């Protein structure tokens, strides 16, 4: 089934009748012949396919980097797509010249992704520094190990931009003046506003025995070739699924909220500030810009980062089909491997998280072959509420040690009412090992995973309770 998709591609208005499940990467390379955007891993790891995606929000265009290999063209309707070709006017921009002068190009295959990511960093920030600029490239890999030259190119650009002879109250005009952006960027807000008026309000699709796609960053890795042949409905950009709000003693998160939108939310930062650094372990910047909270939950990966955290925070789900709604605790949502407490046509509409009270502490631990940009061998989260020197409430989750993201009910119950002492922690570890059922696979043997979970549980307590004798706890 084809759909009319209208958007700006660089400086060109594009309106095309097309299968909405086709990836943006395939469209811009095959249809538009914009081959500067490369096809590399097709898994969102290498960054060769990165483009900027601009959305009109309250009269301003907000840009973010995305992996075009994992982005269905349905989700760019009414937006601005910027490929490497859209960042200059028949001549190289300043950053491109620095990559050449400083030897940052190497073979050149990955260079377009690096340039796009850096431009996006400069567009979205008023104050620049080297560490943040380098961090903005966390979704880009240089196959030639040309990182030294790339860093030199960034330093040269930072020095150039520090020569501030133009006010930064309008970041786009500042970068146009500095010749990092072409002049057409100044007209994009007006053009997107006109496009969105013309798109109008579309009728919602009815979907039976099909895919409800939110984010799709894993789905498009697993079955991107087959999706155009299936029935799909795309909800990643549904405005009514994008809100984060507080009601009474809970925070409600729309199912289409992305990991970065969740992490950047003032409400999340206020009530769950400790999550900010933990969520940086979730994929790369472009992945976090697309992956959604509900998508991660429904994907049901036994080692999902977000599910581990939300299980320990005692999150609940609101499921809806037509006018029928029901709430399900996340701890009761996973029935078996990829088997959910969810009817075929039910939509996860929102996630709610109780706001912690009193003396509350939280910890997340993850072991993987790489610290960043890797899936876990084992992960675990714990939330503890203390009262009068005892554990009043405990919630412990574990990933990678069962067919499902696991809430350790017996271990959590055991900890309640106990003192935080080495003997209690040791018993909790042994109890946790009885609740899990790890298997041996490429990420480790079942014995290794069991031992690892035990050590990570101990690490939770050592981190959260610094007065403990760590040597006695770790053993």
C-alpha cells in the first residue's frame, strides 16, 4: 500500500507516492541519487548513513541525527531531511575543508556521516567544547582509524567559530554567516509550515494482523527487506503519543517518546535525575533519537536497557484497543520469550512511573564487551527505599539471565525489612541465582552469567551504601 509522503530533501520539495515502509536510505540513494549517504552495516552501528532530520516544533525547526538505514520514509512526512549534499552550495563548507586539511578523510567512506553529525552538534548548541563535539560523534565509526585527524579538524573548527563576529541568538544565521550552512536553511521554518498545512489531517489506519512500528531501530535490523510487503502502521511521530506529564504521584510517558526525549525531559531530570548517565549506555545518539520507550518494551529483548530500568522503577503500562483500556504492571507483561500480556491489536499507549518518596536510591549495572554502543551480557537495576535504617521497599531486575526481562520478585521481597549488611546481600545473591535461568551463548556461558549477576548485585550495594566494607561484600 502506497502513501503520499511530502517533505523537504535538502533544498528540494519532494512529494512522492511510495510504500511508507521503504527506508529513507534506499529512497535518497536509489530515487534521488544522493549517494553521499552511504550504506554500511545497515544496523545503525557505523554511522555512514546518518542524515539530519528537522521537525517544526512551536515555529522552530529542531534537528537531530538519525540512521537513515533504520528510518521508514513514513516518519519523514512534513519534515526536513538533510544529507551531506545539502550542507554546501557547490563548494565545500568550512568543516569539510578542515577534514581535508587535517587528514580526517582517510578513505572517505565514513566522512559524510561525521560531517553531518558535527553540523548537527553546532546547530543544536550555543557553547562549544571539544569533549562535547567528540561525544556528538558517538554514532560514527571511522574504519581507517582516522580519529586523530578528525579531532584536529574539530579543534580547527572550534577555533574558527570562537572568532565570534556574529551574534548567536539565531544559531542558524550564525552558522550561515560562518559558512557552515547554506543560505536556504533560513527559509526552512516557513517552508515546513506551508507543507504541514497542505498535508492536512489524515485518517488513522486500521491494522489487523500487522506491525505497529514505534521507532523500529531493532525491527529494521531484523526484517527490513520484508517490511514493505507487510501491513504496517507507523506511530513514531504521533503527537498524542509524545507527551510526558505529571499527575498526582506518577509520571506518564507517551509510548512514542524517544530515549533522548525521555532523558532530556525536565520532569524526568527532576524526579529521576540519576538516569541521565545510565541512558547514555543505550545505543548511540542517532539510535536514542529514534528508539522509543514503548518500542523497547514491546521488543521484549531479555537484555533491553530501558526495560531493566523501568522494571526496577515499578512502571506500569496502559494498553488500549479502540475504547477499551487496561493497565498492566511491567513486571507482569512478559509471559515468555517474545510472548507478551498483550492482545494482538492492543497498543501500548503510555507508561507510568511512580515518583519515588523519602530516602530512595537507584543503581543500574551493565556488563558488555564495550562500555558504549554494545548490548549487555548481563544487566540489572535496583531501586531501594530506606526507612529507619532498614530497607522498606526493594525492586530488583535482571537481564540476560532468562528468556525475558526479569523482575526478581522473591529476592526483592526478601530484602524488605532487612538491614544493609554483607550477610543479607550474600543471601540475596544466592536467592537471585535461584530465580534465573541463563543459557550459554555468544555473550557467555550460563555459569558466567550467573556469577556475573551475583557480582553486579553486590556492586549495587557497594555503590549505593559507601559505608559498607566493599571487600567483605564482594568477597
